[in-house]
């Protein structure tokens, strides 16, 4: 089963562009529909990189429509669509999200970071990025998701048992020398804390510009 994160970014010269794939390190962490998945005693997490086409689709539809203006160009950040389902019996909280590369660690952009970069990112409404939404239908591919119709604003700061949340997490692009890294999420239960990790790898190669049309 071919499952992978994929994104395309544009750095074109003489008809050639760079294309990159981000894939789970192991099939244990892959799921059909270009989604990576990991399970823990607290929750199930899915992570999907928003390539240029997905980013554009998110941009033109509610509730995210009008938030992003960046489209089909070099994008020096890593945006991920994330879902977290509380699959246990405890109420849980989400802590820091990070990309880890050996001893190098990049935290997700927080509210203050996004405020500083809002003009560059083209972010008109920060709440659309930072607020959680309760996701009601998890059986569709990204291209068929109706975010406005299948999700509603979530009124709690912690996640109740059985609830699945959907949201966007953005990182600054890591140094190109890192080919393997991990998406990490800090999860806190009622009595303990856990770091959930999803190992990924990155491949970059040149393609003819015609493939991207």
C-alpha cells in the first residue's frame, strides 16, 4: 500500500523544479491516503503534509478560506494537517509540537510567532490556525474533506474521551541536511505525560516542470 506525505515546492530553472517526498520511516506508521498515523495509550494521531495543491484547497474553502494567500510558490515553512483522537478514558491536553533531528529540535510556530509572520504567511485570521475543531468524519481523503460541514469549533482547552480534533501545525523549514526526522507531540493525561513520535524521512529530486502542471 503506497502511503506517503508529499509536497511540491518550486525552485524552477531551465524547466526543472525540485520535488520532495516526506514518508513514514516504517509501514507501521503509514495509512492509506497519504497520511501517517501513530497510536499511544492516550490517543491516535494522524499527520499529513499540506503540499501546494492541498494548501491551495485549504485556502479556498471554509473555515480556512481567506486565511492563507501563499499559493504555488516557494514556501519556507512546513504546514501539517493534524488530527488527535482521545482514544482512552482520561481527559488529555496537548503540549508542544516539534520536529526533531538528532540533537536539533524545531518547535511549531506559536501564536506570537504567527503574529510576527502574519504578513509574510498571508494569515488574516490567526484563530483559524490556532483553534481546535471537532472533526466528525474521518473516513475521507483530503480531497473529499468538507472542513466546514464535517467539523465544528471545539469549546474546550483539553480533549474529552472519544473526541477527535483537527487543526493545522506549522514549522519553519528544517535545514536541508536533515533527511530523517520525527514529528513529536507532547500529550498530558490526568497523571502522566507522554511524547508521541512519528518517524519520517525526506527525499528531494528534480523533475521536469511539465509534471507539475
